[in-house]
């Protein structure tokens, strides 16, 4: 197996862990894994070449599709969490305004 395929397999494992962290709401783990993933991509990107044979090209394509699917799942979960966080913050601001209005009248 080529180094390129090994790199993509490793990246696929990392994105799988990232997807699991996002799904379970482990945001600190997700951030740490994301940083690790970015470092590993930066390290192997200069050595990323097209595989020589058809089997390796297919493997690389399949791994890229899986990585992109993981990325989509992570984005969906984080966007959902961000929306929930915005709702909480908006409700908190509304509550604070109401308290200020009623406390200033009392």
C-alpha cells in the first residue's frame, strides 16, 4: 500500500473520530481533533500525488468520499448546535431586557 493511501486512511480515521465527537456533543474533543487533522493535512499535502495504479485511485476516491461525508455530518451537527446556542443566547437577552424593564419600574 502506498504512503498516499495510508495518509488518506489515517485522515479518514480522524474524520470518523471528529464525526463521533460532534454527534455526542464532545466539542473540546472535536476542536482538538480538528487541529490535529489540520496539522496532518499540512504535513502530507506536499507529498500527495495521484496513485499509480487503478486500484489505488479507486481507494483514494473512496476515502475522499468518506472524508467528505464525515465533514458534512460534522457541519450538520455543529450548525445545529450553533442554532441551539443562538436560541439560548437570544432567550437570555430577552429575559435580561424584561428584568431590566420591570426592575426599573419597581
